[in-house]
């Protein structure tokens, strides 16, 4: 039996989920803004307490590896690595894009498309302005196109949409919806990153011992961090 603590902090959603053999056993999350530093460790402690678990029963800690918020990723990865070091348990890194895709595919959303197996899934995370982080997955959640950043405009995905339906979701997809009107563009609203979407992927990684190197693992930022100037100094 695998018992995995899943941490998601790549966006403004702060989320912790406990999974047993890939199924969600408990979850706590907050989507009211960047409260990760204040809430994430509290959620871990509360989930452990209310499920009467000690860390010697935890098989692994899974963490969202990015891309996403620089600060959020640092908080999540730092906490995950600290727990793994302190309790001598392995670390698993999970893509927040693939975990959202897993959720959509596993829930078998209904579409007008006659053949769901031909759908392409495109999760998106807001990267500010008109840019998103994205990847493409097939109906079995296999990666078709790797994670990259993309600037959204009316010609985005035109070649792909001319060939087959594409399902867009995640907070970045809200930038695409107003500028594209292709009949093969399908949208699912209100899909956000969540630790509970990580559970099947982290359990699969645990089963094949696909662990991150505790000493050298760093979040996948995709873009360099650029510090803003505080408004009071402008």
C-alpha cells in the first residue's frame, strides 16, 4: 500500500492531499491568493493529525514541480524536501499541467466530438500578460508536446485546430477563449491546479520508483524570475 502526501503550490491555489494507492483520502486547499507560506505547512500537519498518521507511514512526498509561480514553487519544494530529508522518505515531482490533464481525462467530460480518443488536451497556467505555460497530451495523458511558454493571439493553435478538436482548460485558458472562435476549440471552465489531481500520477511514479534527487532537485521555472519594483517606490 502506498500512502503519499501531495503538495501543490504552482499557482494561487495552496493545496495538500493525502492519497492511498492513488486515490484521494483527504484534501485541504485554499484558492484565495498566495497564502502558501502561511497555510501549506499547517495543512500538512492537520491532515496528518486528523488521519492519525506518523511520517513513518508515509511512502513518499509528491510536489508540483512547475512551471508556475516562482514564489509558490519555492515554498512547496522547500517544504517537500524538508519533510523528505527529516523523515528519510523519497520525493516525487509531478507536473501541474499533466495533473490537470489527468483530472480532465479521468472524469471523462462529454464532448460533441464523435471520437473522444482523437481529442488533444491542452492545460494552461497563467504566465502574466498574454502569455501562458502549456503542454499537449493525448487521451491517455501521454505528452505530445512538452511544456513551454506561449504568447496567445487569434492565430494560436490554428494549424492544430484545423486538424482535430483541442480541449483547453486551466486558468491560462481564460486568455485564449475571447480571442479564438474555432469550432474545434473546446473549453472547460474553472479547472484549477489541485493536489488531489496529482494523486494518480504520484502513485504511478512511486510504483516505478521514479524519484527526484533530493540533493539536486529544483523547481522547473521555465522562465527566469524577474523582481518587480514595489509600487511605493515608483
